[in-house]
C-alpha cells in the first residue's frame, strides 16, 4: 500500500511540472556574486539594508552559492528604483500618522559571466504600519526590506 501511495505521489509531482531547485544550474549558474545594491531613490541607506538582507536570504531560499565576483558564474545586480511612504489614517498632534504604508520597487538583473542576461525583472512590495499597536515607519521599513529580499530570492526560481 505504501509503495503504491509513494508511486502515485511521485507521478503526481512529475505530472504537474513541479521541479526542485531554481533551474539556474541547467543554465550554468551555480554560484552568484551579489553586487552592491544601487539606489535611485532619495531614501538613504535603504540599499545597504537590502544588500544585507539579500546576503542572508539567498543562501536560505535558493540553491545558488554566494561567491566573489571573480569566480562566480553570474552576478546579481539590484537597484532600488522607487520608495514611498503614504499616510493612510491621520491622527492628532501627538500621533500625526495613525496608519501608513511604505512601498518600494527594485529592478533586478542576473548577468552570466559571459555578459548575457539570464533573468531580469521588476520586484515590488508594500507594507503597512499602525501606531496604536506599536508599529511605526521603522518596523515597516525592516519588514519591507526582508520581504523584498525574499521576493528577489524567489524570482531566481525558474518560472516565478
């Protein structure tokens, strides 16, 4: 019975087109160097926070190995293209922004050692904060950076 269930599960996985790994290995990309994250916005230091988050997230969420630029199969180039804060609910003098949002967009490009672009896309995210429950722009910014890094890592998966 167990053999039959295992066989059925294996057939279902293969039949639905699900694959394990990022799919980059078949394109010759096993190691990736992370360029310094660029910043085309007026938000200072957001690029440094995103670069640190990417360095933590890529080894966890992908099967690529981080390497230095001289030996890597490809390099990941990321540029912040948009970052904005919005007030959703205004408050009083002591608490001018009761609820707000913070959003950002990045342009990511994975470039092979030979110069060809393996992957290129725009990634966006948005997070909200509510001051009555202890959230603020700082906590929203930290959450946004973490989620952007996760989405960039997921974008390295084939077909995302």
